[in-house]
């Protein structure tokens, strides 16, 4: 069986209209045929059996069974067709019950079709389509997503043996209709992301360190306005525009497995958001740049003295017993920057590097060889190789995560321009599902769903199908 691809939203509406029309629906015709075939050989419950069962229920009403497995007709094909027949079985006088049923599903499909027709008949259909999708993006349920979820429940209730059948008939129609709504909305959201965040980001930070290796530096207060986990521009955009399809688990952003169906997030976007989110937790926890860490100098052959300065905070080591020195970055000083110098056994004071500016300490870290310190997850070994071949060694101990090392993730960082991969989303929903691969019809069918369903519909209405 196959579900024909709808090229436009109007095509999807036409499919749903035919699907829910009980007089012409290939789905209804097929289910009626399966109902007749599945009930072959069924026998009704005898009156005597019914009286005996009623008596047993009267004496055992303290422990009634949760499911009455002896009620109704029984036949030799129940094991195979039972799940399908259950969808057609309304016990309350022909009216839908609280159980999953085909009638309820078709009613919901009609509601979706009416909602989509309102969209296409609007003065600005594209704007209405975007509004419908963005309602879901913001975490609110709509008829379409509720019916999609109901169809998934129906398909799951059919069991493993009917899984392909259920997916094709009850899940794919809603997925395809939803896809016709998602595609223009995803493109619109990509455009909003570029205009609201990316363009301003590039204007403020483009061509500056650490995003580019230049002398110009990024403003830390301005960067904090983007990265703050609560009120930052990026977090605000994600929380207000994508609350329904993207949620946070710890410091990581995750796509919602239900509402994000049919959407393909740009992997680079998710990776970038997780990088910035982690950096915000480590270096911008209080809404502004601020780190506290400790450094301890280490010995090295041929090195008599080292001097490390970070924003006017000095650590001088002359081969005595090393001790920890606490630092803050950025420190409140009029002369921010970082420098490292040493005295060897063969020469006087020499300077390894002097990096002025608020990012001076990060520039100096960028030159170091960094390795995890054995036995702890909060300490790292730092080593700078001097021009004379000597090593200037320190141990870094952080209070949160990697401390200042986390900022090295911003080297050559680029903020992605798209949230969704629109083409990948459109191609991701499979529209075919082989129930019997050996019998698959290789020619495209002109009907709503495959050739077999068209044939079933013709017989159901007394119209023979030409071979």
C-alpha cells in the first residue's frame, strides 16, 4: 500500500476529504472488507452461556475482571483480525466509546480538514499557515497534532503484526498534512532567527576575538546579553518561538520527540546552542562574565622563576614550595590583560607573551598545551613551551566545569543561520510501507492510497474495477 504524495496543502486537504467521506473513502471500504473477512466463522454467544456467565459475575463481583475476554462473538480468525475488528466495534448502541475507534479517527480527520480549509480560504494563507505551526512551536496543541497523536495511538494499538498497515493508514496521512503546514513555517522561522539574532550577532561580534584571531575583541557585557540563560537574546528567542518543539535538559537543548515530528533540526544549530548554553552556565552564571579559579605553579628543568599576571593579579614562583593562588576573571582593573615571563639558569628575565585587553588571559590560554589532571575532574595541567625549549608549567583548578578553558570553544565559532533543514524535513516522511513486499505494485497509483484500496472501494460501492 502507498500514500500518494501531496504537492500542496490543497492536495493534502483533498486527500483528507476523500479519506473521511464514508460514502467514497477507500479506507472505510477496506475496513468494511476486512470486517467481513475477519468475522468469517464467528458464532454468537448462546443464551445458556450468557446466563451462566451472568451468574458467575453476580457471585464474583468483588473481583471483576478488568477486561471481559468472553463477551461477544468468537471465530477462528479472531487472533489475526481481532485488532482491526476492535476499531470497528462500538458497544454503546453504535455510538463511539472511549476506546480507540475508526469512527472517532474519521471525525478527527474531518475536524483537521475543516481547520486546514480555513487556512487556505484566509486572506493571507501563508500567514495563517505560519500561525498554525508556530502555535505548536510554542507548545500549544491544535486539532492537527491531536489527530496525529490519536492516529499514532490507533496504529500502535493494532500491534506489531499490523504495524505497517497502521502506519500507512492512520499515521502517514496526518504526517503529510502536517508537513505541508511545517515547511513554510520552518522557512519563516529560519528567516526570523536570522533577522532577530544572527544579523545582530554578526554585526556585534564579526571579525573580533575570539571568533576571529584579530586584535579587536568582543565586548564581554554585550556577549552576556546574548548568552544569559534566563534573559539572554538567544534564550528568549528559543523559549518564546520554539518552546513546543525544543526543551532544555540540564544545559543541553533537545528536540521534542512528539511535537518535533516532521521537523529536521539543523545539527549545527543544536550543537551551537549546546555550546553556548554550557558556556553560559560556566562563565555567565550570574548574567555577566565572571569566573573564579586557582592556579598553582609547577617546577621545570632549567627554570628558576616564573611570573604570571592576569588583570593585575600576580603569581610569582621562585622554585619554593608551590601554593595555590586564587584569581578572578575578568578582574576590576583599568589595565586588563595577561602576561607570562620566566628566568632560566642560562639567561635573565624573558617574556613568553603579553596580551592586553579583557580577553588577554584567554589568548594566553590559547597558547598552552592543556591536559586533564589525573585523579580529578576539576583540574587541568597547563604548559607553555618557551622559545628556548623550556616548559612553564601550572595547574588550573576550576569552580565550575572547565572554567576559563570553556571560553576556548568560541575560537572561530559561527552562529548558524538556520534552525531547520527544510529540504530534509520535507523528504524525511516516508509515504510507502510494504505489507507484502513480494506483491508490491511497482506502478504509481492514481488513487488516494494504493491500487488495492481503490479496488476495495469499487467493490464496496458495487462498481467493478477494470483489470
